[in-house]
C-alpha cells in the first residue's frame, strides 16, 4: 500500500467530485478549491492510496474565523477521509503534512470541529494531537453562541481549537510566562 500526500492538481477535481458525490459537497466545490490554490490563497492536500483518492484537507492561510484572522493563525479546514479509507493512516498523514506546512510560516495552527457524533473520531484525533479549545465555546458562523441560545445542531456549530507547532507566539487566550497580568 502506497500512501501519498500531495497538493491538489487540476486533474483531481473530477475524481474528488466522484468520490465525494454522496457527501454534502457540490460538484463545483473542488473546481473552486483548485482555482483558489492556483491563485495562491489556499493550500489543498490530497491523499491517495495506490494512486486512488483517499481524502483531502484545506489549509486556509487567512482564516475566516475572526479570532484566528486577527491573530494571523492559519486554519486547517474541510478535512475528509473516505469512509472505506479510514483507519489506514490517511487522516494522520494528512494532518502531519498540514502541520509541517503551516509550521514553515506560523507557530500556531487552528481548526474547528463539529459537535455531533459523526465528528467523534476527529474530536478524539485533535485532542490526541495536542489541540486545545480556544476558549470561545460553541461557535456559529464565527461568533460564540450565547448561553441559553437555541441552535440547529448540523455541520455549522463548531468548537475551535489551536495547537502550538513550534516555539513562538503563545496560543490564543494563554499568557506567556513573562506576561505580568
């Protein structure tokens, strides 16, 4: 079994569309991702096993989540591994490469994860990899959900996490040892 992690190529858009056709991903999504990669405002990693698509993830250099954007923290987003390719090291390999790439430019990386059971494996993976909640609680469309609010539990509400990748700035909502406050 040969697992390869690489940057998306234009010829990947068709196989990605086919592979994720039963997921809530519109066909034009992968063309948009490819265009954004070509324009330099997105990094997209594709995983293949023996030349066949296994998964992908995005690295957003400029996060749409306001606290990450304000702190210039890149965000790992839209992380997907085909169901029949899970438990083969694909997710770990994608995350390893994403973190390696982000660490070249940033000491910290962020990500968001959904709240319901379909995200359980991802939630556990992120904690095992050293990600910590950013302290904002449940976030919906980039804004913390107020106590007592009623929200729909779909793919939109998230918990946001950060991870220190190398020495440098400290994580959001954490003070450095030299901070006297």
